[in-house]
């Protein structure tokens, strides 16, 4: 985990509520969040409004997964007494900030955003891009600045979104003539994108190539068994390719015995090490990791009132913070306010 964080940074992170979380989320962000919550002020946003940008046809799925993602957070070790978990749609100030910020960014700038360009291509939108999806970077800027976050854990592919946030922040600060909003810094995990079990793309709920945090031992075993290794490693005696080999990518991400992994790589390169030996090792490691998370999740799911209490408390705290940010910015901009009182 990167260690160059400032004391008591304000962290904003979160997930779109489109499905339960998986091992890609765990290695890319969740285990960092668990560690960071003890040192920093951390807010976790359940981005249900942003999930609708490409799931408006199925809002029930988005709503259902608010609870599912919350269960994943708690099961991996997020402590709701020190990390604030809140639902995006329960914080109206974020929507108001988004609308305000849209006046400070052009359509051309949004279309040039590399992250959005890649996502548009991956989803095959062509020119039928939902306006909400195109404006995703502005909504994310509202989320980050609404909590005045200074540190945002993201994958390297999300860096253009952080830069766009900071461009909006700099423009607003110049216009107001004061430092009304802080810039945010990206926190990039040591492990990059975790490939899916098919080895063809990043692990993704929508691609169907993920191992969820609720996976059973059999599901994990089946997923690892389906993983491709080196196509030229036809016999155990053949030398094998380590670089780009999905099994070794996963061992690098999850096997804590670094010396043993290095020995396995050397053995595989010179030949004499079968793929099934590696797959059995990886299966055992992933089963040991997921089992306590799965059991905790099953236990937590039995008490829905407890989950709703956490979300209501988070919404109350999140509303107070984001509303204060919105009012301070509006005052700095000289924006007209009408609150119904004379």
C-alpha cells in the first residue's frame, strides 16, 4: 500500500451500485480502505445515481445493490463507526454541485476525457451516449469536492477524472479569488487492474469474469481451473512464460509468501512445474481469503435493520458536510440564494 499520505487526509472513495463487489475491488481498493480508515477521515460513497447513467433501464438492480455493496464493505472490515458510508442519492447537494459545475466545463472537454472515451467505446454507445454518462466526470468532481476530499484512491485508468476535478476546482478558485475548494490527489494502488478469470480484460461484474467476495469454495475452484496460463506450456517439462501468465498475476496480488512465489517463477521458467500445482496453490489462497468475508457477509445480511441504520447515519453526516460545502461555494461565487425566508 502506498505510504506517502498526509496526516488526516480527507478520503473519498466508493463504488457504483451495479452488483456485489469482487476480488478486483478487493485488491485494487478495499484492502487499502480498511487500512486507511484508521489514519484518515474516510467517506465511502454508494454511487447509485451514477450507476443509473448506464442502468436507467433497470433501476431496481441499482437500488438492490446499495445493500449488497454495503454488506461487502462491512464484511471486508470497513468500520462504520470510523468510516462514513453514505448513499449518493440521499445527498441532494451533490446533484446541485454537479449542475453548477456543468457551467464550468465544455462538452468538448468531456468528450476528450480518456477514461470516458474508453468507457464509451467499451459499451458500444457510438453517438447514442446518455448525457448523464458523458457528464460522469463532473458528477465525480461534485462528489470529491462536496466532501472536500484531498486524497482519492483510484486505479491508474481513473487519473483523467481526478485531473478534470482539479481543473474545475482551479477555475472556481480563480473566479472566487479564494481557496474555497481543495485540489485532490490520486492514491494509486501498488497492484494495478486485476484481470478477469478469462484473462482478456479487467475483472468486471458486467463482463461476467469476476470472482465475487461472496463466492463459495467450489465457485473459486471452478474459476481458477478455467484460467488460461501459457499456451506453449504443453508438458510439465516445458519451460513456461511467467510474464502475462494470469496465475502468476494473481499469485503476485494475493500470495503473501513472496519468496515462495519467486521460487515458483524460477521453476516454471526452467520447466518441470505443472500448471495444476500453481492452480491448486492459488485456489487454496483465494478460498482462505474469501471464506471469512463470505461468512461475515452472510451473518450481516440477516440484520437488515442494522444495515439501514448505518446508511441513515451516513446520510445524515454526509448531508451536513456536502450542504455546508455547497453553501460556502455559492456564497463565494455570489450566487443568488432563496430559502423561503424573509
